[in-house]
């Protein structure tokens, strides 16, 4: 059984603690743009009519639900997340959605995906890869469970390239976001989130890590002036 590092355990506990307000604050702090980013990412998946899609770091199931809404009813979606509190909330959302028979969620880390090799047509991870402590191992696990020619789609925050926009973005992200997050949830968590984004590697460097994990034909799409990036690769 895979054991999280001390840092991984701290991050997991943080997400457990903010789970009840997570969806609300995502909408508030991104002004709803995060939903548009997720829809764009979901459009990049490749899946057979009777295929399977894996959503890693599924959180409360937003991406899993978006995949179900945009694929045939014969497609099955599995979601995993290392936060039991996030998964519990996601399971409730799935239960009350039109897709309870198509989506299953369970607790598991990205570094130890509990599925057989060559199982999925596509795998997604939205705003989660930067929280994976052993990032290369997590990417290799996603590569392992994909079928040959399968596709990985990764949505993550990034740093804008425009100096003017970057200065405005950093002010909001570093000064405003933690204060608003702290009013409704846990200040330290919303201090961690921008710090983790600033620590995340630039697009070209992250694409090299994806290639090291075995992916090929890797491309990226910058969204909303480079605030977020979607990476797409194939097995």
C-alpha cells in the first residue's frame, strides 16, 4: 500500500478541512471562470462510445460530472482523490445528479491509482497535479492505466506571461485571495494555494516531465491570458 509523505499528509488534511466550502470558494474566487476552463479541458478527452474515463484528484466531482454530461451514456467514469472528505461530498453530488449509474468515486492518491494497466481511454486531472508530491510517479501512474493511444488531459494554474497582467494577477492571487478564502474557510489553505501555483514549473518544463513519464505528442493551451493551462498528451 502506498503511503503519502509527511508533506502529502499535510496537504490531504488541508483539503479535508476546506472541503465543505471548496465548491463555493472556487466559484467566488475565480468569478466562475473555473467552470469554463473545466469544460475546455473535458472537450480534449478521447473516448470510445463504450469507453472509460478516469478523473484523478476528482475533488467533489466537478470534472467527472462534466465528462458524463458531454459523453454518451455508455461511457463510464471513475474518479479518485486522496481526500476522503472531498470524495464524500462528490459522492453526494453524483447521487443527486442524472449520472449516478455512470460515475464511481473512491479514495486513492495519484501516485497509486487502484486500477489495472491499459484500462482507460482518457485520464484527466484538474487543479490537482501541483498537489501531487511525487509528480513524476503520479504522471507515470496515469500513463500506466491508459490504453495504448489513450490521452491524458491536465488542467492547472500557471503564471501569466504579460508583465502587466502578471502583476495584477499576483496582487489578487497573493494578497486578495487568501483574505477572502480566510473569511469563509481556512486562511492557511488559501495561502498555500497561490504559493503552490508559483512553485509549479513553467509550461515547457512541465511538458518535459510529462515526456519523462512516457507521454508523447504533448501540446498545451493557455487559457485566460495564461492564468490556466491545459496540457494534452498521448500514451
